[in-house]
C-alpha cells in the first residue's frame, strides 16, 4: 500500500472520528469463535486471530477469523486462508473453507498483512493437506511469496451452504465515505442424474455502518481469479462464473459438469472498487479435472 493511501486513510479517520464514534457497525459477527485467540498488533492496530476445524454435515469446515479489537477500521490480508477485507472496529470476519476430508496438517504460522501501512506478521492457523504447496512458499519474512501446486487429492462435488461478509471501499480514494459491507451467501447443489453441480453466490451490498453519515457507493466489480489454472474448464460453465458488476447486490450463478477425475480447488473472487483497486476477496469451492488422479 502506498504512503499516499496510508496518509489518506489516517486523515479520513481523524476527520470523521467524532461522527463515527457513535456509529454502530453493520456486521454479523463481533467476536471470533474458537478457543485461545492469538493477539496481534502495534501502537495503531490491535486484533486477534483464531483457527478451527469442525464438522458441518458432510463437510469439514476449516475456518479462520480476524477480530478487530482496536479503535479504528483495519485492512487485513491473511494470505493463505483469508480473509482479505477491511475489518470494522468492534467486528470479526471469518473465512470458511469447506473440505470433504479432515486431512489436518500441523499448525502453520501464516503470513498476514494489516493496517494502513500494511505491516507483516505471522498468525497460526490449521491447514488442510491441500495447503502444502502454498505453505512451502511462505518462507523468511513473508515479503516473497509464491504458490506451489499441491498433490491432487480426489474429491467430488457435494451440497454446501455457508454465509460470510467482507468490507471494502467502493471508491478507493474515499475510504470512509464509501466503506461498504459485502455480504455473500453461498450454495452448491449437485444433480447426479445430469452429472452437473450448480453454484449460487447471492451478494448484498450495504453501508458498513448503520446510519453511516455521507455514505454512498459506486458499486463493485467482483471477478473470478485465474489462479487455479483452469480457465478453459471455467469457460465451459453455463452462467456468469466470471462475476460482474454489482451496485447494491446481485447473483453469481453457474453450472459446471462434474469431471470424471475431479479434485477440489478454491476459486478466488476478487472484489474491486469502482476505480479498479482490489479491496477484498473470498474463496468458493470448485471441482476441476485432474487426469493423474485415481477416482
């Protein structure tokens, strides 16, 4: 993050502090679930992180969470597990990652960047075996990250439901006035007869704070990343898998064939401000072909 960006956010914070102090945040979660939260921070920002794994129906839910315990809104990007978002003061944000197996690795201290000056720290989380490649790229001081492809593990699409939220400014240079809540509800349904699965992501965009003074939004672009390396397969989807433009909400919905030899990956959706800056992201399970996997 640039020095200009840091100064801008800091100045906006002080200008609006008196009016924002009494505002109630428009967030669903105030405290991170899980035991033994890990404290982090410095003179400007304070926050806690947790990580847990639990059974939810057929899924093993690997969930990380960041709770902002400081007195100002804080940008955060927990690189491997997420979340990447703004965390409002007094709020907590989760990053759910459903897997069909509980292949737990030893705790890993993952790279996490936070605050207006984007300081690095490391926060422990419980990784899944499919994170092996990404973990091997987190070396040294977190300033040089890369991703190595993990060994493919056979998996099949399944019914999944969860909800989560992200926060970000719809105009990058007007942080406080356009700070918005991006709520998303994910559902995945499987049709074995037709050998397809349907993913629906319902998106609702509102102000980040209730009765937020001078709030306005220019909307967001929510775009699928190409990081999973399956652009040709994604192009076969019927619907709008690539995302689109959202003023106050909408639906990303698409149907894909179930590959004969499938592995689960996570398709990352990037949330972009109206002036083209990435302000948040979230991950969605996807099943892609892996010819070298034994079903």
